[in-house]
C-alpha cells in the first residue's frame, strides 16, 4: 500500500490494461473437467491483483478489439474513496 500511496501522491489514478492478454482458446479436454491454466490465468489477472488485495476502487471500460476481434479493456485504479473520480473519468472516456 505504501508504494501505491506514493503513486497517488502524484497522480489521481493508475491506468492499466484490464487484463494481461485477451481470451485464449479453451482446450477440448477442459470442456469436460475444467481447466487449470496457471500461466494464462496469472497473465489474465495480473493487473487486478493489487487493487483486489489492497481494496482500491477500480473501473474498466472497453477500448477496442485485438486482431482476432476479442475485446480489450482499460482499467482505472483510484485511491481509497475515489469512486466519483473514477466514474467521471470512465464516462468521459
């Protein structure tokens, strides 16, 4: 939290991709038993971990698509109690 507090002393929000990659194909084997893909799973949640563990508010907006047509999101992470700022920023985007 100390690192994030230093960032928020100079910035109102932290801007990151929503996920570390777009969706990956699910193998046929996973359709029956589920999938435990730790490499891709870790990459997907990479940018949400700090906010979730620290309880920071965040909002995500769609910003486009990759070459395969899969959606790409942009995430704004705010300091504690900055939900109004995040909502205004997301609406403006």
